[in-house]
């Protein structure tokens, strides 16, 4: 009898626990619905935004515009912007809801990174095209609770919203910096030729051959290690630039310091050259074919690569060999 009573009590406790959880879950939706949208005019209408302007304190303004169905950075001669980052930001802004009202005291704004100007100045974000007038927002510090502290210009009220809205202050970070995305498994051969005439070819006969071989391997010598030449091909699997400039404005002088040719097992091909200017290495893309979706950058631009990226490709035969006679 005692055991039966314990079972009844246990079932009752479990039933009450389930009921409590169900009631809590049911209450969550109304609480979410009660939270007001931060920018109701933007919700569901991100496609109307025609331009964004971002100003971090006294730093130069960053402007991004919608052109021909894509995003560009006018200050970089209309170079394509990172559409994924722009769309992510607009989506977060459209979905952001007010979680909690914070201070209304202007004396606290600088401490929260929400001052109009000077020390503790906010990041000012302006959206054009949503309505007749631009839509502006002041973005301050991230909250320890999650989300972001924000306020509207001309309104002292600080709000905690449920979306992170951290914006980088580097114009280059808003560019689509991808040059190529050619998988290493598809690369058959890479050839480089230095300005002094030295040529180096790394290749393989089939995709099943994992490591690239060196055509100029001297008799009796070995590579420093089996995968020593692979980096010359893996570079193109995720190649990003450090800066970009319109090719017509750069005006390279003299012959290139390095030329290269890459080919794939599917018949794809990419040629290019590097020019040394101001102590920096600039990539110019040449002829190419069969690389749909794998060659992202355009040929009307010159792309500055970091020193390490250039050195990864600009190998010489001696760089790949193991020590020996």
C-alpha cells in the first residue's frame, strides 16, 4: 500500500512539472510579442534600403550603396561589398526588439558608448530608402546580458535590444575580398616564372595523387617533405586580397616580377602576374576559362596580397628541396 502511494505521489509531481513547463513555454510567445521592434519601418522591408552610412566617432564615414542588384563601396571606385555581411546587418536590424529600457540620463551616454560626439561617441548608422527621410540609429556597447545598447538620435532613452549590432570601422572589411575558391583536389598543375627566367612547375597525374610533384626536381634530390609543393595550389582554394585598386589607375611600370598559370583536371585555367610597386605585391588576373563560381574577382582590378601569400606562390626550386648535395 505504501509503495502504491509513492507511485501516485511521483506521478502527481511529474504531472505538475509538465504542466508548469507547458505554461512557461506558452507564456514565452506573448512575452516576445510584447517586445516592440526597434525599427518597425525596416521589419520585412530590407530590400527597400538603397544605401548605408556608418560613422565611428571621428573616423571617415563608410558608405555602401545598392547598385544593379548588388552592394558596392563607392569610395573604393564601386568595388563590390560583402553582400553577406550587409544583408546580415539589415536582417538583424529588422528583427531587433527592445528588451529593456535603460538610462535616460545624457550624462551616462558616453560611458555606454552612446554620446553624440567626442569621447564615448556612438557608431552612427544611417539607412536610406526605407522612408522619405533617412533612418538613423546610434549604436553603443555590447551588453553583458547579450544584445546591444542603442538609442535613436534626439532621444535620450537607451535601449537594450536582443540583436548584436557590432560594426567594424575598417572600410576594407566591408569589401568582398575573395579572389578565388579553387579546391586543391581539382588542381592539376601550377607553373610560375620569375622575372629572371627561372621556371617552376608542380603537378600531378590524377586527383588520387595527393601531393604535387616538381618537374624540375634534380636527379638524386628529394623534396623537403612530401607536401612541400602543395601550398602553391592550396593558396587558390581561399585566396583573399589585402587591398584593391582599379587597374586603370595603378599604372604598373616595368615587367612583372612573377607570372603564373594554374590548370585543373576539368580543363579550367587561370593566368596572372604579380607586380612589385611600393614594396608591395599586386596581383593582376589574366586569361582564364572553365572556373565558373571558383574565380570571384574581376580582371579590371589589381589586388594587393600580403607578403606571406606571395611567398607561398613565388617558390624557387631550391625552396622545395631537402638539404643535400
